């Protein structure tokens, strides 16, 4: 039956193991968390040699998997069979192989914990195998989180770790790393290990120091400079990026600025410009609504439309789809000049 990653992890930590887990979807973070927890904790270390089998989809088949799953554990309560990269199994579509797996799903070995980690895409829900899994197994579908869900996820992760984080620090992590949950977890864990003290909120200075995101020269600060039409600050940031080209790649920079001005376009067309409604419509933290309201005063609707056009031109240039072949620094400088003009 389908379950949330959180519910499954809660049961696993309570030592409640099911005979079959089917983990699938395009967000690998939760799939790795669940399969990793089972691999590490379902057996004691001295039991793993004879009772833990790790198979890879490209190197095995459904018949071999079922054959291993039907074994009995040796001097242990259970055995664990984990299929990593299960999406690479070549016989998902073969009738004989499917029958073998379907028979096992209907009557699994109670002393086996069988885990399929089908990563990077969701399994076809119209197949008989999936319908059987849906009834008989623990099924977790892990989807990529949306842009507006990243900040709440970061705040929730800090809360789970019993730390606090301020709004600006959340924004810096969101803008710099985005919806890559695996990287976010790695960077946050590294940060908290260095900070140590949970009594003080994590702020932008700690992010700059321990995560390597420059507080003064990141995309968030450029957006702020553009929103307030601060020529001096925008020029400082561009000069820093030109001297440190790896600090902010051009294509994602253009994408983030595009998202920012698209939100301004939406805000212009929104009749109810109350803080609460704009936060909901723009899918941003209410803390940042005042910045968007300020930018609306600097950029009338018609100007924002032209800026969207400039951004599309810059995007084509960055991908080499134009006759001109300017450098990344030149593309960004020209874009910022047009925006602020």
C-alpha cells in the first residue's frame, strides 16, 4: 500500500519491517534514505555476511531476485535483499519474469525484507505488477519537490535537527542549491556539525562561512540589487562573478532572474496585493513580500514584459543559439544594463 517516506521511516525506526518495499520516483533523496536505513539497520553487523544481499538492476533479473528472496535466513531473524537501480532491470516487460515476481508478491517469504529502489522515474501504475504491489507491499513514490516547497523543507529539516534558521539564511540556501534535497541535506549537516551550538539561530553569516555561499555576491543579492535599482551593488556583484566565474554559472543565473521577474509580472496582474495573498500567489515566504512590492514601484508592467524578452535573448546567447558569441560576463553585463536602464 502507498505510504509517505516519513511514515515508512518511522516504522523502520520502531523495528517494524515489511516483506516487500517498492520505492520509486524521480526524487532519489527519500528512496536513498529508506533503502539506506534498511541496509544499515535491519540486521546486526555479524548477521550481514550471510543474510544481506545487494543486487544491481543492470546485473541481475527478476528470477534471480525471487530465488534469493525465497531463501531462509542463517542464524538470524530475517534476511535482506536490496535491488539498487531497479529501473535498469531488463526483464520488467517479459511475461515469464513478470509471472515469477507476481507469484512472489502474492505470497512473499515472511523472513525476507525485499527492497526495490526504482530511481529517477515512477513505475508504470497500469501494470499488474504495480497493482499487486499496491495491495501487498509498502509502496513509496518520491516526487521532486516544487520551487515553493524548498524553503519549508529547509525549515522543517532544521526543526527536525533541533536548530533554528532565519529567513535570509533559508533564502540563500534555496537560491543557491534549489530543490536538490540530497545536496541540501549534505550542506546542512556539514553546517550544523561546524556550528554545534543549537541555542542561536543559523543566520546568513554562518551560511557564508560554512556553506561557501557568498553573502554579498550571490544571486539573491543580485535580485535584491535589481529590485531596488541599485546600480552600484549590481556592478560589484558582476565584477566579483567575472573574477570568480565558477561561483555563479550563467545559465542558472538567467533562470533565477527570469523566475524573479515572472513573479513580478504575476504580482502586477494580481488585484489583491495584500501581503498574505501575494505570498500565496507568488509562492514565496511572507517575509519577502515587501521586497516584491518595492520592486513593483521600480518596474511598471510594460518594463517587466520587456525584461522577460531581454532574458530570453540572454538565454539564447548563453546556449550559443545566436550569431553573436559574447562571453558569459558580457551577456550578464548587457542583460543587467538593459534591466536597470
